[in-house]
């Protein structure tokens, strides 16, 4: 029996909330709070007759610490699930600390305003120290480690699929499959087709910021940064077929380098089609991906936010997306003195997700792990105070829950490796 406060009611949150409502013995009471309360109310009324979870709704601006504290103090949840945007991570963590409540999210902090001079100073210093220049990194949230530990609270960071399940796959490989992991390649393939010339599968602003950033990977304890989309290969994905894959910077590279330091190389690849990349390059070339406001007819407009308003809402892609996703990790290393290769992955069907939750597989593969991570915290299976990423916890009960609630894993002990 527990009370959970979910902040955000977009594509991912809707799936997580629907999944929580399938586990009413644990998620007995749920408050859905977001900026636009009509979305929370619509979802609550859709679900209330189908679940014994008691659902309430609240309006909140999660950029406002005072509003968050008063909401948390009045609802008194056992856990706050932050499924809004990465911009709100720090205010929601602050509010959880102030109210003595556990915290979790699905993506690491990045600022909405990347032109803020104070933030830029720290960012530029950090770029030099760390060796990669993506706007997002864990340093902001890891800085809360002592405070959460002292308060006896847990902050679980990045519990979606990637980040999230991919790190549980790493912890699983380390625990059961290898004495020593040498290399990790994370492969994120979306073989889905939605029929639009250009659309993103989750929040367009966050998605386009991520994929237009320079790529990077970790090798021999150092970051190697390369121009965006400059490292390309092809891979034959189970359930999908052959796709072009591109090396990207991704947040779990940073935590894996810290928590599995013996790995000599860690990389992340994502599939993109030619049409997506051509549109993205064109939008970038004309300045539409910029986060710097431009003055237009007497008011300031942030180009990437204007673009978001023009693009299809990812939550509307469910009925028209066909095909499968395949996301997982390929490892090389040693077991019992012998070289070994191991691939663990999940294949998810867009239409099957839509039939179950009304959402396409990207929201589904993020929302289900968010619910399963919450389940681990609420049932005490993951209980170490402090600020943690998924690979720091026991992967076994989490993978059992993922299997039960819609994301079973597959294994291949002689996979092809990524050739460059
Ligand atoms: P959406 O844009 O669909 O939803 C975001 C939600 O947050 C909306 O309900 C929005 O409200 C709400 N919100 C935004 N700002 C505020 C605020 N200031 N106060 C309160 N609520 C706010 O995003 P997605 O569902 O696609 O993504 C959700 C999160 O999941 C993101 O952080 C994303 O990066 C992450 N993600 C993680 C993945 C993983 O594998 N780990 C994969 C995909 C996404 P409103 O309706 O008013 O706009």
C-alpha cells in the first residue's frame, strides 16, 4: 500500500500511470500533477473505472519550488515520480529533500535556458574537465548525494529504458555472465514507421537537443568526442532487420564509466533513417534547433520551442506507428578465463503497445521501467539511501518485474559485434 505523486502527464507519464494502475496492491493511491491539469483529469477519468488505485489530480508548476513543497506536504506521498522534463529535475529533488520523500526520474538534468550566464560558466568549465560538451550530465544531480544519504532518502536517476534498463542489463551481465567486462555497446533501434516525413518519438525539444549534440564515447578512462553523426555503421536487429546506426553521446555512458570502471570502452548507438537526418540537418542549418531566443514581431521566440509547436505531438503517434523497437547491450569480456560475447535486449512492438496503453513503443519502453523502478523502491527491493543510477542496484528483481509487465529480455551468446 503506498501513495505516489507523479509529476508530468505527457507520453511517458501516461504509460507509467496506466501501468501503476495495473499494480493497485502496491500503487494504492496516485496523484497525477502537471502543468496542464486538463490532461491529468482526462487520464484520471479514463482510468478510474478500470482500477482500484485511488487517483486524484493537481495542477503544479514544477519549476516553482514553493508550489512543489506545498503539494508534497499536502499529499504526503511515499515517492515522487518525476516524469515531467529534465528541466525540472533539480527543483523536484530539492522539494523531495525538503519534505523527506524518495525521488525518481527518467532523464538527467539539463537547463531549459542554455544561455543563462551562470550555468554557462559551470558548463564550460565542466566541458574542459570532462571532455564532452552535451548540455546534460550527471554532475548536477550527483551533487545531491550527501544530502540524500544524510536524510536516509533515495534518488533513483534515469529509470526509463535508455537510460535505465540498459544499465540493469549491464549490472546483470556483470553479475551473471562475466568475470571481466571489456567493452559495452548499447544499441537503440527504432524500426517503427509513423508515416510523417518528420516527427520525434518523445518530447521534440529534448530529443533534438540530444541527437544534434556532438557524439562521444569512453575509451581507456577518457572521453573521445566526435562531430554529431560522424560515426556510422549498420546492424542487423532481431525483429527489425538491417538499420544504419550512429554513435551518440548518451547519459548512461557517464554513470557506467563510473560504476563499471574496468570496461575499456563504452559506446552508444542509435538508428536513424535518411529522412530524419536530412530534416534535422536542414532544421539545424536554418537555426530552428537553436535554444537562443530571437526577436520576432515584438516578442522573443526560442526557435526549438516554436518547432516543437509545429511537430506532431509524440503522444499522437500511437495509432499510426507500426514496426518494432530493439534496444539492448552487446558485451565482450572474459568468463572462466575465456573470451566471451553476450547480447541482451528487448524487442517491443509499437501496435501491441498501442493496443494495451494507447501509446507507441517509445513511451511504452520508458513508462514501463519507470513503474518497475518505482515498484523496486516501494517494495524495499532497492533501498540504499543516496543518489543512484540503475546499475548500482540488484538487476534481478527489476528484470523479473520488466518481464512480468511487458518488457521481457532476450539473450544471444554469439551475436555479431558492431563493425566500424
Ligand atoms: P512530454 O512532453 O510528452 O511530457 C512532459 C510532461 O511534463 C507534460 O505533461 C508537461 O505538461 C509536463 N511539464 C513540463 N513542464 C512542466 C512544469 N514546469 N511543471 C509541471 N509539469 C510540466 O514528454 P515525454 O513524456 O515524451 O518525456 C517525459 C520524460 O521522459 C522526459 O524527461 C524525457 O527526456 C524522458 N524520456 C526518457 C527516456 C528513457 O529511456 N530514459 C526515453 C524517452 C523520454 P504540459 O502538458 O503542460 O506540457
